[in-house]
C-alpha cells in the first residue's frame, strides 16, 4: 500500500510542475522586459520557455509511467510463466508416479 502512494505522489506533482514552469517563464520574461526596457517580446519568449519546460515535465512523467508499466508487466509475465512451469512440472511428476491406465487391456509381452 505504501508503494502505491509513492507512485501517486510522483504523478500528482506533474500538474504543479507544469503550472510553475508556465508562471516562472511568464514572470521571468516580464522581469527581463522591465529590466532591459524591450517590448513585449521577452514576455512571449519567457512564456514559450515555460510552456516548453512544462511539456518536458509531462513527457518525463509519461516516460516514467511507461517504464513502470513495462516493469510491472514483465514481473506479472514472469510470475505467470513460473506458475505455468510449476503446474506443468507437478502434472508431469504426477503422471510418472501413477500407473498408466490402458483401459484394462494388458500387453501380452509384458505378462511374460
């Protein structure tokens, strides 16, 4: 259960990171505009950098989620394979230890 909350917290911060990236880019551009006395183009450039940083955060979160899903799928597949191998082995062991049922017919060569 503790592991589940850890994963949820990791992905819950993506929205916050996206919003903060936008705001830092916007206000950073406005600050540079005020300091350098340029037109509004530095505000737009800063906002563009904020958008790029926000989408980068989303991309990284999606990649991490994909890696986690692949890792869980591989673990489940390994568990299914292990279960299948164990049940096959148990079935083979049981068939070796029990005499074969040939329907009541006996091989005449084996009687001698």
